[in-house]
C-alpha cells in the first residue's frame, strides 16, 4: 500500500517524537524524499518500532549518550530505512544520492551503529 501522506503530515504524525524545525526539518525532508523513491514508501521508514527522526534533545531524553554535534539522528533499528542511510547495503545508489543531497545542503551522514546514524553540519556554525 502506498502512503498518501505529505512530508509535513508524516513528520507531524509519528515519525518524530519532538517537533522538527529549521535544519532538523530540512535534513528529515531530504531523507524522507529519498525514502519515497522506494516502491513501498511506508516500509522504507520503518525504524524498529520507534520514530525514525530524533532531535539531539529528544535523543538525550531517550537516554542515549552518543551522537554529539548532530543536527538530526536517524534511527533505523532493524528497519529498511538502514538501506537508505547506511553504506554497504544493496541500495548503495540510493544511499549515495541521500549523501549527495545532504552534502549539497551542508550536512554529512555518519553511520554510528547498526541501528542509528547521525546527520551533522559539514562545517560547524560559528557564533559571533
């Protein structure tokens, strides 16, 4: 079954446990857009029973210790989303296009563990 949700509705309706805005929303939309390249759109976002997108604050509230400096954490715990955000899977061309689009937006994707990845700025923002 195909998903008929728009990106905004899907992000609002359970793909994250905290409101996404600014760069975090931009990054989530890049991943979301690539997830929809796959034939079964809803399966591509399955993240092992938890929301696939976490802000750094919601990640810490969950009790996680790692992923410092992230703009967004992508949880792909056993789900098909790992094929999109993880190198070495059979959908390498799709992973490469996600990485290319994130890089063009000023971010990089880092495979942290077998169940989550972090997206961080290529160049940290400077504060005045």
